[in-house]
C-alpha cells in the first residue's frame, strides 16, 4: 500500500516506474525542438482561418510551447509528461485558442508513456482530454472565451475519436513490439551465458583429464626415480625420460586447450585426441608400471569427433584412476562397437590402495558429463570379485 499510494524512492508519482538507465541519459532535445517548431508554425498557418476562435496572444504562444517543453521529460518521467501535456492542451482549448497541431503534442506524450509500459496513465490522460474537449466544444463553450464561439460540429468529434484510437493502437503495438525485442534480447543473452558456461565446463574437463593423467604418470615415475636413484641409475634415467615425455605432451595439450580461449573463432592447431591415440596411452601407462590389455569387439566405424574425444578421455581417466587408486598392475580395456553405439569397459583387478594420490574427485563426474552431453551414459563401481569397473555407452550420432 505504501508503494502504491506513497512516493517512490526515485521521486516519481505513484505507479510510475523508474526509467531504465539509458533513458535517464540525455534529454531528447532535437526531436522535441523539431516538434515544437512544427506545432508553432502549423498553428500560425491555420489560425487565420478560424474566425470563431480567439487570436494567439502571449499566453497562447506560451501554452503552445509549454507542451513540447514537457516532452523533454517523456523518457525520464513519462506519467508526469502525459498528464501535464493533457492538462496544458485542455487549458489551451479552454482559452479558446485555434485548433491545430496542438493535439500532436498529446499524441507523442501518450505514445511515449504507453511504450514505457504506463498505458493506464496514457489512456486516462487521453480519455480525460477527449471528454474535456467534448465538454468544451458542446456545452462549456458558452461560458468560455471567445464570446462569439459556436458549438463544434459532431462530425469533427468522429475525426478526433478516430485519431485518438489510432494513436492508442499505434502506441500499444509499439509497446508490444518493444517487449518482444526485449524478450528476444534476454533470450539471446541467456543463450550466450549458457554457451559460455558450457564452454568453461568443457575446458575445465579437458584440463582436468590432461593434467590428472600426466601428473599421475609423473608422480609415479618421480617416486620410482627417487627410489632407484642410488641403486639403479639406468632405471632412474628411464623414469626421468618418462617424466620429460609426459610433461611435454601435457604442455602441448594444455596449450591447445588454452589456444581456444585466446582465439575461439580459429580452428584448433592440432586435431583433438581420439581412440587412434590409444597406443600412446597404453605406452604411458606401461611407463607408470601398468600393463594394459586392449580388446576390441565388432568393427569400429568412423567415429564423430565428439564421440572419439569423449571415448579417449574416459579411457584415459579410467587408467589414471587405476594408477592412482588400485593395487593392481594390470588393466583391461574393452572397446565394443554395435550399430549406432560405442561401448567401453575398463577393468582392474584391485584391490584399492586407499590412497588419495592427489586426486580431485572430479574425474568420475567428468566422465558422466562427457557421456551425458552426447546422450550416453557412464558409470563406475566396484566389481563383485574385487577390483573396479568403468562402463560407458556413447551413441554414434552424426555430427555429435
């Protein structure tokens, strides 16, 4: 109730919304000056032909100019503007001054208020102006100047009614269209934010998978190198060589991911990894002390890039978890191809070591997100006979 009948924090009248920040900027001087000039010149041209109306004097010119002057506030205070312009127009007509473009000022004020979503105030202002004109033209003209004034013809009222209806209809159409544009703009902004969020999530998954796998290999090899540094220098050298190769590959993949942030419109400099690089993954796992057996079922078709990348990352994350968390030194990767579906299964014999090994806990979440983004599934759970199993099913949709 207080907001409805009291003053608003911004100082506007009850029911008047604060204008948007852009509308509170510069005043519309140019358009208002053009309108003021048109109203003054148009009235000066038609006034001599209206012998039954009072001649323009200083007050008449002031009233003609005051209406356009109020239009300077049509963006900041549209309700005050339309009410004030309607009152000035009624005062101008009540003083008996000539008809003319004075109604155009009220039309512009009504249009501005309606477009600013103050149509109730605009309709009230225009309605009061029309009813007031009827009273002045058909009943009150005897008591108001000029003394020789006559009643206005009823045919003129039909023209004015059509003009009022046209102004209200055009104002409402412009308001609806403006709301549609605003809604479309909000949808585009929301879609843009959603795409940016998805892109950040994709990059986070890529970085996690690249770094988690490479750093796990580096961690294992660093531990082995330290343990063998004094007793077996040749094995320690091999461990350092593995660390160098793994870090170099990780830096290359990280650089590739970060390049998409710097130049998102450019094509990637190197193709995204896929199952064709599975032998490299097996070799890296071997350097970390893990023997990987790869089995294939069915003839593998050409995989869409998204499916190929997701399959590679899921296998990579699963093997990384074996290196980190399993006491087994063997793992089995099964790649099964069915019509329209790629199945993955990664098993290790266990048992779990119970060590965190520096993991973030986001690897399994990333697997599920990658599979879900393609309309597939991924799950990981302990096997009944011990060890751990990761399963994934990825649909082979064209353009995935």
